[in-house]
C-alpha cells in the first residue's frame, strides 16, 4: 500500500454550468507524505481544482483518486474524511459555537462519541498548539489562532491529505511562522494553494504551476521560482528583494 | 476568560440553579408560566405567593434584585398598553385619585401586569442562570426540530461576525464623508443593508461548503449530552409544583 499515491488526478476537465471552462485536463500525482505547493495566478482554476478533490464539484471528464479510492458518490463520506480542506477564511470554516464542538464536528459526523471523541479533539488541538482553547468561541480568538484551529478541525478526521487554501493570507509574520512550524510537524500529505512564494519555498520541496486550466510546470520549488521565463509566462512574481537561490 | 457564549443576559455563577440541566429548567419555567396564567386574576394573594417563589429562586441562584429589576425593563412597552386599559375599556366606572376609570379595565390591566411581570421575571431568571448555547441544546433535547436548532446555533455563531461587518461598512461610509442625517440619506443606508445581506448570503454558501467538506449530511451531531437524573428533575420542577397548590386554592376560592 505504501506505493499508492495520496492523490492522483488524471485528465481532469471541468466547465461551470454557465459554460465557462476552468480546467482543461489536469494531471498530477502526489505521493504519501509529500508537501506540494500549487501555484498559479488568480483565475487559473486553483479553487476549482481543490473543490474536485473532495467531490464538491464532479469532474466533467477525467478522474480523481485519493489513496486508491476514486472520488465519486459511492465513497463520498470516506473521501470527505480523507481529504481535509482548510478554507481561506477561518470564519467560514469554524461554524460551531465553541472550538471543541467545531473540532468534534467531523469525527462526530462519522459517528464517534464519548471519550474516544474527546481524545481525538484533544489530540488535534495539541497538534496545532491550541489545547486549552477548547471552550472558547471562535470569534474570541486571534486570526492566527483561528487559522490553526481550522487546521485542527480537519486533522481531527485523520485525513490522508491536507489541502490548504492560502494558509498564510492575512497572518502577521509571527502567526505565519507558527503555522509553518505546525505544518512541518505534521505527518500528513500536504497540498498548499498559495500566492506566497517564499512560504511555498520554505515548506514545500515540490511545486506545481496551474495556469489556464492545465499543469504548466511540476518540479522542485527552488527551480521553478528561479526560472524567470516560466514565472513571467504564468504571472508569478517574487516579492521585492527575494532571491530563491540565496535562501538556505 | 474561557467563556462560552457569555451574552449580557447571562450571569456567571455556580449556584444550584446554574447547575441544573437546561432542558429541566425550560420545562420548569413553562410549567410555572402555565400555572400563573391559569390563576384567576381576582386572587391577588396568589400572585404575591408566586412572586415570593421567584424571589426564593433568585436568592438561591444568587441573582441580585437590581439585576433582575433592570432586566424587567423589557416589559415596559406592554406595561404602557396595560396602563391604557382602565381608560379605554367600557364598563362600570369608579374614581381613583379623582380620575374616572373603568373597573373591568383596572382588572384587565392588573391581569396583564401581574401575569406578564411574573412570566418575564421567570424568563429573566432562566436566561441569567443558563448559557445561550445551553438553552438551545436544551430545546433540542426537548424535541425542537433540528433545523430550527441549527438556525439558532448559527445565529449565535455568526451574530458577531455580521455585526462586525456592519460596523466596518459604517466606518468605510464615514471615512468617505458620509453622515446619515435625514430621509435623504436613507437610500445609502438601504443599499448598505442590501450589500450586507448579499455578503451574509455568500458567507452562508461558503460555510455550507466548509460543512459539506467535513461530512455534513443534513443533521448536526448531538454532542455534550447532559441527561438529567431524578434529583435534578425534582429540583427543577419544585418551582411549578410549589406554584400549583396556590393556583388550585385560588381556583376553588
């Protein structure tokens, strides 16, 4: 089983009901335990791709396979448990009145109760350094804390792959670093959608570039960020003064 | 700190009343109110008895009298209506302090005032000793449809988020030199309200997406079960059960 990739996407194409085509045959494979960044300009189809990974959107053509399990109606509950998506706005992600209930939501939906549920919640909060905040309402937390709790809510279902949509957005530098520490400490496959290229370089050895609905590049993050011609072609720009080669 | 949904009606404490499971308290308050409204209005002494019972509960819950009285202010609009009744209800007339008033009107006003005040006071005590979240879970336990429970839970969770958004929109308006000064500016306020509605609607869609992604299939998992044992039921129902004989005596008398 160790050779089964966490995520395997083959020839994925999708057009929205209004006719706008967002994906034109996406192929990608992410091995177990890999941390991969998904880069691309606004409107490249990143969010559309993410929503296919747990079957919110159904593929027009092609297939998505998570740990050997095809994404489709038949295994939907299992797929949603295996693919943990952390959305960009933690206020959307954290919809229960307290942190504890929110983290418990996924495993409780899967039928877990009582002491086993408490233990899962406790463990998930510990992993993100938020144990001790279980009884707080989410809106009493700082933005960085809310983002980490959002990560805990999906870790609670012990996913095969963690999908993060713009994890560093709106975080102050300290919160950004704390989240990076948390992500590095996790033993889980990570797909990180981001515009924060230094963050991608810091956390993800490998990057994919999604542009105009196809995977335009796939390789080591440092090489991709150093390829000026590729970067310009896909509207990717490094922050002022940042040189990927000079970062250890 | 570490507060749940501490709202302004709730008063933190660890009294025996605070400790009762919410659904038992809900049943107790409903029972008490039913007993009170069944009591004939002429039995003035009975209402004094009910008030004494509530005072005992308040003392047990360590809710200060001042707090209780301030919260009772919610009743004022109904009091205004009750005060009109002696002047508008037709019937036998009498004179109070040199003013002609109707006797049925006076009884009507007393009826509304006494029963209304007791009902509101009981509700204020319930709210002061039970967290909002607990009340909703209590209603769920008592069989309130799951959909209504979910709507109420989301109101608690997103009330502050939406209020915050409203505040930011107001700051943005004022930063660009807008002050609402009269009817002419209502258009702008109406458009803001519309924009707020659309934003909240879109947030609702995003929240739903996040819920579905985490395995939501239409029902919320019921957590934090707080079943009540016999002693707790007995303690909660002591209030309506103590009120019942007063009511029976008044009905017979």
